[in-house]
């Protein structure tokens, strides 16, 4: 499974960005996709994940109500719509995919930098 992430950039606090992650390869085995992020000097953390059917989602408390994860199975793509961005959302965002809902997926995309200016 290969994951191609895009959509990062520089945005002012309060602004919005949308990240995209396109999956290719043996995607039939993938049951969840999502996003993690890692800020300088911090551990990588879950942002949001979505099930293969799109009927189940999970968000970090810090992004609930501001971020929305969605997917387009026809395009094998997962999106992360980020709104009301805060300085503390600044991080490298990584797309992730895996087989089991409760386990971090084995597949990672390249990171995409999101920088929020205060």
C-alpha cells in the first residue's frame, strides 16, 4: 500500500486547509485510514481516523469540532478538512492506513507540513 499526501502549507490562525491522502496498491486489505501529526520535540499523535465504509470516525479531543475527516472510495482518497486552525496545530501531518480499527496502521505516507502563523 502506498499513500500520497498533499495539501499542507502556511495559513494564518483561524484559517482553513484541506489535506488529501490517496491510497494505491493492495488497498483491499485496508479497513481504516487517518492522519497523525508530529510537532517539533513532541511525539506523533493521532488526529483523526475513518473506517473503510466511512461510518466510523475518531478524533483527538484537541481537534473535535474543528477538523473533519472524510473519504471518497471511488478515488481511494481520504481528506482532512481543517478549520479554525490554531498555532498549536503546526506540525508535520502524516497519512496512515491499516487493517485493524484499534491499531495504528502499518502504512505511512510522506509527511506534509502544516504551519499556522499566530
